[in-house]
C-alpha cells in the first residue's frame, strides 16, 4: 500500500477510459498465478492458450512478411511478438498435463491459426484491433478463473491493452463489498493518481490538457467505485504525494502521467487475486486501462515502453506450483 503523503518511485515506475488513437505501442505486460490451475479452470485456460497461439502465429507471419518489405514495421513487431511468446509459455505452464484429453472439461486446444495481416500502415490498425479483442477476452476470463490464474490473465490482458493503446466500454459494475486489503491498496493508488493528474494538468494546454482532465475524472470515478465496495473504513487520501517526475514541461507531464498509470498496475493485478469474481473483473479492467493509458502517454512523451512482458506481477508469480498427481 502507498505510504501516506508519499508515492514511491518503485510504486509508480514498478512493473506492473483510455487515451484515444496512436500506433501500435511497443510492448510490455504482466501476468501470473501462484498455483497450478485446478480442473475448473481448464476450459478458460485452454481458450487463453488458443488465443495466444493465434496471436503468436499472426505476429510471426506478419514479421516474416515485413522483413522483406517494411523494416520499420519489423522494429515494432519484434518486441510485441516476444511478449506474446512469453504469455503463451506462461499459460502453458499452468495447463494441467492430461486435462486436454478430457472432452467434458473443454480442455482441447486447437492448432494455431494466423490471421492474415496486410503489410504496411494497415497492419498496425488490424493488429491493434486483435490486441484489443484479446485484452477484453482475458479481462472476462479473469472473472471466471480461480484467483491465482486470474492474476496471470489480468496481467496478460493489461499487456495486450498496452499494445493496442486504447480500451473501450465502461468499467464493470461490482455489487460485492469487501474488506480485503487488496481493495485498499488499489484505492490508495487511485488517490495518488487523482492527486498526480491534478498537478500535471496545470502544466498542459490545449488537447493534452483536455485529455488529462478526462482521465483525471475517470480516476475520480474509479476511486469512488472502490470506496463503494470497501466494507470497512476506506483508506484516506494523503494531503500530498511526492511525485517521481516534476511536470515542468508538457513532455515531463506526460512522463508523470505514464508513471502514475504504471503505479496502478501492481495494485490491480494484486486485486485480481481476491475470491470475488466481480472484484476480479474490476481489477482486470483497472489493470487493462492503466497499461493502455501508460502506453499512450509514453508515446506522447517519446519514451520507450518497458520490456517486461508481465507488468504488475513478481517473478515468482509467473510459474505455478506443481500439482501432485497432475
């Protein structure tokens, strides 16, 4: 949880409502689970594996075609392809051996299928659309999966939203109230984001200022949404937060905005591990939106994307614990 009065650089820059437009963002992402997926997760896990297989096949085909025609496109595709390969490898490690032989569990995984992608500027638009659809699917999966697998799926969905750089739709409604510490951590991170956007908005003008104001309002809404689901006393906002970037220019303000969004990701991925499906859906959606916003702000600031394929998750969370008799 964020310390009152201070937003640490680690919390803001650590691993882990969308801005509109932009080209395909270069990658990153998060994901993981602490234990092998139980049988109830098999169909959800199999669907996620199939989705990632198709994305890997699609990017490999596009990459191979671009190598002979579009060198600029190769540079954009390579890191994103590396992310999807990492996602697929992590998901496969959660797949219980032998479960695919049980048709009643829905565990069969089809062969990979590449989606034809035109080479040139149109490739980015089509790939963004595929990424956004995959991010939405992983967000929905997080609500259906067990808590451990839900964290991995939330992280992967967030990474894919970062590739797309935009998310659509409203956050899911949550009727469950909770006194979970994870909810308080997410609320504390939203308090910091609201404060930070209030500071950086004063350093922007024109369209960027309007974008920052809209995102500030989205964070206020999300803060209120979290307050509504806390059954105990909600953690209060600090009077002020120490920010990792001084917004002395428009570029620095965009860097600060990206840092604020990055700071939300670990909190939401952590929240995706609670028992309530509704809260897991809210958490996966929050991580997805934060990574997409961060990607868009980094692009505006001319800052490279982080290389981490699993934003918001500790290294130890990526691999499941062995399941005896699996």
